[in-house]
C-alpha cells in the first residue's frame, strides 16, 4: 500500500516508517499538519496514518478538512490522548480507527488491514481460506493442505503460518513475528522464531515441492514463490 504518515515526533516516525517498509508498504512522511494536509489533498494514498497533536495544523483539523473536501481516504489517528471522549472526538471528525499511544507495530498493521478491508467493497469470491501456490489454509476448519495433502500443525505453527500467509510475498521482520504471533513487545533473547520457522518449513517445504518459506538474511522471512520478488 501507499501510505501517508503524518507524525511530528522524529523517533516515532522512524519507528513506524521502518516497520511499514519492512511490511512491504511505501511510505511518504509529513512532519507537520500543514504539509500532511497538502500531500493528502494533492496525491493519492491508500491509507493515512495521522498523529493527533501536530504543529502548524492540528490532526483533527486536518481530518475535518479532508472529509469536508470529500476525500474518503481511510485514516487511522495515532494519539497519546486515549480517553473515551477523545477517541469519540476523533471518530466524529471522520477517522476510520483511533489507536492510542504507545502501540505495537503488529496492532497498527492489523488495524490498517482491517480499515482498508472495510473500505474495499466485498467481492462475491471472498472466502475463509488463505492460499499461496499449492498451499491452502482453511480458517474455519482449521486445516492446512499442501499440494492436496493434509499438513499437521501445532496451534502455534498454525498461527505462524496464518501470519505469513496474510503477509504473503512480503518480507516479515523478526519484530513483526514476535509481536504478531507471540505477542512479545520485546526481544526475549531466544531462538523461538528460528525453531518454529524450522519446524514449519519441515512440514510445508517437502521434498519434490517448490520451497515457499525463504530466509531474508539480516531482515526476517518471506512466504512466497521462488520467482516472486518481495513487495
């Protein structure tokens, strides 16, 4: 996705930009409300991540101006102001979601997916399965098949594979995996990811089948076809 991040805190902006780029998104950064409003009204974005307390033009003022201008780009507001009344103000101003600081990158990514999914009209072909090449996961039956053969997974392996499938053909960082699969918001200093990836690979990438789980050295992992470049 092409994302506009409007955030004045430099360290927070670097953290979010890095996480979004690692997830395969393209990010344009605006350090204040005025520049954010200019970019949002002159360029096309799939999503806007908007800080609430901004210099020059307040975040909610940016949001109200966008909605008054009939710009319907989905907006997630980030704010240290997390009380119920403050969230309500943000929703009434026209945001699609409101995420209180501090937040985890995994939660932001999940909310982004949900917001964009809600903004995209459902198609008749929508299903409860996740597929890549000859790999298929049924979320209702909680089953996995590779090349038509059942794959037995532990609950954690199933959760890990689901996360990878939802980010198929994207490079997924270790931080994203720790937050999204294990709900760790710190590095536990163990090889828990390596062990589970190794176990999952032994069940998915069987002899005679094209490998789908790839290690991206120094970054993380990618679930995808060998000939497909990460987004």
